[in-house]
C-alpha cells in the first residue's frame, strides 16, 4: 500500500522507513507489556480506547500501508490516522523518559542512555537539520540549536523534531477532534462537517472486530518485518 501523505501519495523509504519500522516494533512491545494501561495517547479517544488486539492489528495495517507500495492507498479515517501517528507519540514519550532518567544510567550503559535520541538522529539529519540551516539564512540562528547533538537534553527541540517528522506524513491532527469536541461524535451531528470542516466519513466511532489469533499473526509479522 501507499499513504496519502502531506508530501503526496507515497510509501516511506530508506531512513524514514527504517525509523518508522523500528518505532512500530518497539511500540508493540510496549503495548504488550502494558496491556490496556498505556501512559501515552494519540488524541483520538476511539483508537486510545481500543484493546491490545485491536491496536496491534491497526498498527499492522498502517505499517503495511506506509511501507508497501504495491497496493492502493487506504481510505483514511480518524482511527487509522491515529494508529499511524501512535509510533510518533510513543517516541515522544520515550525521549521524555530517556532525558528524565539519564542520570540513572552509567557511562557503560550509553547505548541505553541515548537509545531513542540516536534512533531519531539520522532522520533528523536527513529531514530536519536542512530546514534549520535554511532558516538560519532567513531568521538567524537559534541559540539552542548551536550545540545540538544526539546527547541533547533539550526536550522541546526533540519534540519539535518528532513533530516535523510526523508532519511528513500527516497534513494536520484532525483525528484529535474526538477528544477536543467529543460531543460532535454522538451520532455525528448533521452540522458536523460545517463545524469541523471534516468529511463525516473521516471521523469514526468504530473499531475493527479482532480475534486473538488475528492479533497474534499481526504481532508476529510486525516483529519479523524486514525492509526490502
């Protein structure tokens, strides 16, 4: 499949694909560990309320759509987009934890100490740093960017980086309307489209019906996924 991204209908490649795959694989381990008690949210109350099996199957579908170019792009809805965004929300949570807990790791545990920041580094250098450099010419340098490295503890900059990488896929954060204005989803009020500017077909209250066996297959495929 391919995805209708803000940069056109495409599948992820190279550095971008590698980052997304590793984030999804790490995220499903977290889902399995935490079961239904996750510490982070996408902002879509429907996806966020899904059980572990539903989340895994949705993430598998998103991974297929974003990494496999052979099949037609899926029709996007709020739950599917929230699922595709979930790995970015997961990365934000992990980087925040990593920075907060940095002093607890010894120098010999450096691979763990900076693991998620280093995971993001190649994508940062490939897609975000060039924008920073072009902005310097127009607006001048930001002091906080001067000594930025994969050891940086500047959480604001890391969150900015993750958001910019997500913005290469998403036009906006429309799926969050279910949390911002949940009353609009009660039967999808007639004036919904006029109020939100969203197509009624985009926002959904429905989650897929998933068996444990289907989720187990999806989980195994995510964990063993290799980039071509």
